[in-house]
């Protein structure tokens, strides 16, 4: 009996469990039925959604129109076979096979090509009615997309052939590689600018995203249901800069060469157009940070230019006034300032040219000790206590101490006079140097010229001049003479010899660590050229050169010279003398080999003076700044001449007379030749001239 009762109890319990489970199922079904709309909506929410379509980011463009940064869109292509009516489409099967062949050739490696793979895949989709067949997993560029749109079936488009394109993302592309890379900026996920112009003008470049309606499908992918919302995306605006690609290239090559040669931590070089304040080039090496804009440092002796300006403006000193630097040492409180040598008595010009720390600290301290703000007021008119630009983010405010600050001591003023006890960036120094180049008028440096929506100008920028002149034209004239002497007999005499005159100042500053000066240096050189009619201001800064040389004249000045020389070869106007009143600027043809008879006609027509024409049939030309000099080439009929720069017509004429078989490649002037100059001409000699 006990066993029977136990079995019955277990049966009743099991029955109750099943009944309870059944009731739960019934209640669940009832709940689903009663909340039908909710569950349908939930299913739609999980399967159908709006997918974001990233807007095309705007371009960053050089002043001359070269695209320096652009966004390249990529696409995925698919097919909806249910759209195409195969019964009315002619040669349907042949078109599928042709499409498969084209896809094989386009997307497969040569050793892996299998046309039937694509053919059966597409045919199966037509038979099964698969509404979304990815033709390839490869991402296509815009040009590749235009190509596949011409293929059979796909050329019918979305609504007749079922061809579906999905814009996946935009990849930021820089056509000039790393040129001005840190100035242009850095990106996150190709959509968010975090440095440089990309960050400072992210809102303008970014555009506004749109959306498309999409449905989830098997494999974790999706298919677009419509183009709904895509038209709502607005592409970003283009940003036109003041940068010049050629000048930027000159700066970067010279800077990199100098940083590597002197084993420095980094370097920066900034080129400003004097009259407008345009930043024509801004180079950094390595391209890890925009040191030219964001790196504050004690500049050292390059700052003496502004102390000299203050002394001349306030009639504290004149160019020929003398001072005694003693034994090359002077003490301010517990701070000793020394010279690199014992100079004794110097004129103010000599103190500047030889960069006497003792001379400058002594003069400025004595003149402004009772009223230091009178000295600082000159720095304010130069703009030095304030950030230089308003367009690029990340520029720190200079540190210029004032009386009343906790850090102000007896030694602060003499220390500031020689470029210590303050911090500035290379851009701020270049801007202040440009004031002297621009006859005492401060121009705000600017990098962005326009923001455009295609042909429509959204925002334009231009030169901004300070309302108050920083110094008088007479002071500028004297400062230029003092800066010239730095090159003639002073600390930078090692860089003279250019075909035009430059005015500049060297700087060598010891660095501090933990509040103490250590044997690490910042070498710099600032200046402008040509002196008679300044066109460019250039500032070069090299941090911690460590290959045995660290002075500004040894490290930074040669880089300055190399850049100036490169710009001279690029910018023909640098070699021209200043224009006389009502005189028009005439661009002279570049030096070249030319047919003598043509030269006579060309230069006479342009009104350009020339030297006497040699009797040779072919002559060389060279512009000396005032006239074009002809020079005989002494060409031999048996050797190939150097034809670089010649017109294709002249080169062809010359070589054919020598019996050489000529092949021309390209259009324009001769850029390169397949046979080196001096090659002996033989029977059936052939040469290729590459034009550009």
C-alpha cells in the first residue's frame, strides 16, 4: 500500500507540472495575440533600420588650387535578381556569362580566376529569387564604380536591372603624401579631425550625414530597401589655404636634411609672405607635432632684434653709439650673464652683429630699470605677448613676465633682453620678424583663405594689419642695416654669398631641466629677403642638435640659406631689383639653350636688354638681373648637348641637324633626356626627350 501511494503521489505531481507548463504556454500565446502590434513593431525594429550614410568630407586646397587633402568614397555592389524580367531581357544568359567574365577579370587574381564561379552564383540567385546578392566583397572606388555601371545587366540601374550600390565609408587621402601633413591635420576614423586644419575647420569640412532605409539579412549583413534619406546628406565645404606646395617642399627637404645631419630632436621652419602675412609654408620634422605653432621655447639671441628696436625707438642707443662690455661678464643679483668672447668696447651695431649678451642686458637694464613696462610695451606692439594666429587651434599664449609677477626679479629684464625668462613659439617669432620686414607694420599670420561650397564662397579671409605701427620707418631702416652686418661680419658670416641680400639674426639658447640650465640647446635663425624689397620672412628653429654643433650660425643659419636659395631658384621675382616709380614688372624667360635668331626676336619683342649676340647658331642665356647675357656654347656636332629647358621644337631641330633620331615623350619643354650630355653621336644614334 505504501509503495502504491508513493507512485500515485509522484504521478499527481508530474501531472500538475505538465498542467502548469501548459497554462504558461497558453498565457504566453494569449499575451502575444493581445500585443500583436508591439511584437510586429519589435520585429521591424530588429530587421529594418536607418543606416547612416557618411557625407563626403571637403577638400583642403593649396592657394594655387592643388588638392592637398581629399576624401575618397568606397562602395560595395550587389544585385537584386527579382527586379530584372528575364523573359523580356534579350540574351539574358549570355549577359550573365559576360558579366561573370568581367567580374573574374576585375576582382580575381590571375591564378585564381574562375568565371563559372560567378556565373553559377548569379544564375542561382535568379532561380531562387535571392533579393540581395553581393557580387563581390571587394570595395570599389568611385572610378571603379563608374566602370562596373557599364557592364551588362548592371547598366540597367537599380529599378530596371536591380543593381544596388552601397556607400561604405570615405577614406581620407593626401595626394602629396606627408607634405605639410601635421599642418593639414590628423584624423580619427577618416571623419573627425583632431589636429591642424582638419581639426580647426572640422565643422566646415565634416558636412552632414544622411540615412538610408536598410533591412538585416542573413550573415549579419543588410540590404538597402530604398535611397530614402540619402539625398539629405550634405557634403563638407572645401577649405582653400595660403600654402604653396612648391615652397612647402623646399622647406621640408631642407629642414629634414638639417635635423638629420645635426641629430636633433625636431625642427620647425615657417615662411611668411611679408606684405600680406600669408603662411606660404610651415614645415615640421618629424611630423609628430606642429612644433612651429605649438612649441613654446626660450628663443635666445634672435630676441635681441626686438630689444634693439626698443632702444632705437626710445633713443636709448643709436647704431654708432658705443658701450663697454668689459671682460665679457656681468652680474644681476645672483644671475651671471656672459659673452662668448671678450669684446671690450663695441658700437651698438657691433654688439648686435656679434650678439653680445653683456652689451644688450646692460643697455636694456640701465634704460628700463625704473619703468620695465616701457620696454614690454614695445613687445606688445609687436604682438609678442599674445597668440599670433586665430585660425589654427593649439597655439599657446606666450609667457612674457611683468613687474608684480611672482617670478619677476632684478634679473628678469636683462634676461628678457637676450631672449631668456620668456617663452614664445616659432610662429610668434616669425610674425614679429615680419614686422621689421614690413616696414614696422604687424600683419596677422593666416593660413586659411576661403571656405567654399563648390563655386560659392561661404567665408573668406584676408590680410589683417595692426592699427598701431610697431616702430618707425627710420628704426626699420637702421635695424635692416644692423641685421645685414650679422651676415657681413657677424655671427652668420658663414652664409653670405647668395645672389640677393638677406637680413637676419642668429640665436642659441640653453635649455632648462628642473629649473636649472643644462648643456642642451635650441638653435635658431630669423630673417627676411631680399633686403631691398622684402618678399619673404623665414624663421628656423632646431631643438637639441647633438652632433657636435649647436650654435645658431652652425645649425639653423645654413638651413635658412638653403631654403632661401631654393626659393630664389623657384621665385624669379627675388632676383629682380626694386621697381622704379611707374615701372612695370616684366617676367624674363628662364635660362635656356635657344636658337640665336629666335632669341633676338623674342627679347626685342619683350623689350628686354641683352648682351651682344655671339656668332654661334645655338646660344645659352642667363639673366643677371638687369639684362639677359648670351653665352656661346661651343657645341660640337659629334656630342649630345644638355637640352634641359629647351622647347621641343628647338631640341628637335638641333638634334636632327646632328643626324640623331629623336623620339618625343609628353608635351612641353625638355625635362629629361635618355642620353647624357657629352654622349658621342654615332650612326643611327637614337635619343628620347621627355617633355613636361
